[in-house]
C-alpha cells in the first residue's frame, strides 16, 4: 500500500473528513515519527509495533563490481519491530500455500 492509497482508504472510511485533511493528518503522523527517530527516540504504536534507530559500526566493504575494498562509514538506520497483535493478525490472514510452492530464500 502506498501513501496515496492509505489516504484514499482513510478518506473513504471517514467521509466526514475532507481528503486534504486526511492527507495532512497522515503527513503529520509520518513527520512526527521521522522527527522522533532523528532525535534518537523510540516510537511505539501499541498493537502495531515499534520504530527505533540502530547504529551500524564502520566497516570495510567490497565493491561488488571490482572487488575493491571500500570504507563504509558508521551510520544510523531505522528499524521496525512488529508488535504481537500485528504479527498474529498477519499470520491469521496468511493465504494457504499450495503443495508445490516453496518458501522464499
């Protein structure tokens, strides 16, 4: 689902709100989550999951094209951990696999 699809679904589910108001609400929520993560804070949405930032140490990587060693700087990356309720709802609605279907690698 894209951001515009989310806005469209929320607008349809809440006809008393204008589409542009729903768009502002969604943008505000995303902006607040982003700002909190930028400050190094944890964002927890009960029943959904938690957003945190993780620090990745500097390391020596490899250029896949040339095989040359490349220095990769330390960085901070966003991380999402799904909550128990979200995991259970996703697993409950998971479509059954056919006998010949394999799990992704």
